[in-house]
């Protein structure tokens, strides 16, 4: 869904912390809204979204993942939801 809507999407790892069998990644994603996203037609707007991933690793492979991403901020940037700013 994200790659179709934002074909130039790229991620920047801001911070990465590993302890035991967990890895936490704080990232920033940037891209241009060029395709349908959640039935929202392309706006051509550039967006920036932050997120956090927590992965549990065993034998060199991710076996569980939890993630939180700022989709509210993304929807505000493409004009679907009004910002309070």
C-alpha cells in the first residue's frame, strides 16, 4: 500500500537500539503522494512520517514485530484531515 501510493518512499534510521533479542528502530519516512492511498487519490504532496519499530529476533531472523507510525500526521499533510496548527 505505501510503495504504490509513495513510489519514491525512503526511510532514514534516526536511532537504533539493540538489547537481548529486541531491536528498536526510530525512523523517518519521506515520499511523494503519487498513487491511491487508502482510497485517497494522489495529491502530489511530499510527506514526512515518523515511526517506531520493535522487533524480536531469534536465530538471525525477525520473528515478531510491533510498529507505530504517525498516519494522522500523514493524512494532515495530504489534506484529508485538518491540522490544529
